[in-house]
C-alpha cells in the first residue's frame, strides 16, 4: 500500500491488475474477520485488528462500503454481506452467522503448510462467539530457540491432534512442496440450515514422519446453534497408539465435568466442549505446564507468556479410532441447554445422541469410508446426517451429500446439500 499512497499523493495511476489484486487482499481481511474487526491468530501471527488497514481500503476503494463499516465499528458504511465462505487455496473454511458481537464464527484451517512462517497446525480451528474469542490459537513468539517458540509453532499450540506424544511434521522438504498448484481436496457446504467442512492430514508424526496415522476431521455447523466435530484416526499398522486431542480455551477458568470442558466467563458468553459421556476418552485441563512439555500458554506481550487453560481428550487404541464432540456456545449469563451426550450405535460410522432441556433430541452420524449410514430406524447414503426429533417425530433432517433419508423404509423430508470438492477447479497457481 505504501507504493499506492505515494502514487496517489503525486497523481499517478496504479496499474489495473495491481488495484484488483490489492482489493482481493482486503477481501481476505473481510472474509476471515471475526465480528468486531479482528483476525484470529493464525500461523506466525497473533490476533490482529484490521480496522486501521480497512480505513485505508475504504479510502482507495470508496465503493466498498463494507470496508468502511468494519473500519468504523459499524458507525458508517454497510455491514458485510459475506457469510460462510471457503477460501480454497488458503484452505481457510469460515462458518459464521453474521457480523454482530453475539454472532458465531469458526475458522477451520485445512490448508497447505505454506511457503514461510509455518506452524504444524493442520486441521486446527478457532471459535468466536457472544463477544469473545473463545477457542484460540497459541499465536506466535519471538524468533528465538526458547521453549516458548518451539511450543507456538508445534502441534501442541493448536487445536488439533498429537499421536504417541509426537507432533505433525511437514517441514524439512524442498520449499516448493510447501505450496500447492491447486487447492487441497477439502470438502465444503455452505447451506441454509447447516455448513459442513472436512479435511485430511496424512503426512505423518514425529521428526522422521515414521508414525503413520491419517487424521480426517469433519465439522458440521447446526446453524445458528452449535458445531459438531468428528475426528477419524486411521493408523497404517495394527499397533496401539495414543491420541491427544487439544482445545485451547481463552478463559480465566475452565472446569472439567465428566467429559465436558466448560469456560466460566462472567462478562461475555461461554463455550462448552462436550464429548459423549460413555466414550472411552479421558479429559484433563492443563494450564501453565512447562514439564514434561510446554502446554497451556499464550503470548501476553513482548516475551511474557500467560496461562491458557487447555482441554485435552486422550485415548489409546489399536486400529481405527475416533473422537466426537459438541462445541456449544452460550450468551452471557445463559446456561448450556444440552443435558446429555452419548454415543449412538451406527456401525463403523461415528454417531451421537444429544439431549436438550426442552425435550428435543438431536442425532448426528458421520460416515467413515463412504459406507451407508444406519442408526435407529434411519438409513441414508449421505456423508453426514443430522436429525432433530421431539415426541417421536422428526422436526428437522439435514444431509451432507447423499440422495435421501429413510425411516422404516419410508422417505423422510430433509435438506440435502451437495458436497463441493474444493480441488476441482480450473484455477491453478504457480508460486
């Protein structure tokens, strides 16, 4: 932008392709922004206030009233119209309900390693809700050899999974392999009643990449209420492996109750992370740990770190394994309406039965390996299915992919959205 500012002061026009590409850079700020005009900490950056940048954007693109709206905290301009959006080459998949402080937002990072400033953060995600950046990335630290620097760039500092106490490892290769000529084959739906995204990490764990486990993560957004996250872990051998699924919660206090981790914010909304009560995963909250490894910290300022409560679900298992969780945000002072979550028998698929205070029950199943889904008296060829029931009747049904849903052999009315493979594009890139 410095070049354009100087040219502008001297009455010199910039090339049209420069102007168009600069606008696309500002568009990223809008697409990835949380309510309130900030970007979450991603890769080698902390949380960033984009309002100052967008003031410049509004000056050079006066027709972009959405730039102005963000830059002025909504005092002038027009509220952005962008909703849930996939940024294919970056692999940033954004789900949102809107732009007001109490709206919900998630950014799922299913992108490539990146040309520089990389972190081992594949399939991590962050959440903002009800006035607070709730589920956070550990951000960045000074470029030194300290334990803090190693922590923030490692898998341990992100909301994803470690295997056998080892981090993901995509480094140490020719740099041109860190970027992609076309988007990764992530899956995406931005629907009316739901959003859906999935991605895969299959580059191995440990400094030699010799622990071969494929991690597939899928996220289903029951709009505008809550998210369901499913993790499938598939090892290349028959040995037993340990899995640590980590969630960094920025709250003064996080309590563990059975398989539920719940923030205790007073001035803002809260977030509950709920695994099925009958799952074999164990839950612990780790805060300000330095030994045996650094965990539960985030940069405060300069070289100073501050404690960050981190919920860690752990299980050890041979053969294919899975985790499943509900991420339920609540407004300031409100109680989480979920009264219970338990596993749902669905064969090789992963399913949950989610009970609520008002008497309704949500059923969700995520398929593994494109197999047919069968649960209760329902059957579908979808990749993921959500059914809400009350008093024995189907209130709502939604399918990610597939052709239909039956109950006792009879068709059930459902919202069906086709799954988009983001790699299927004619657009390519050469770095």
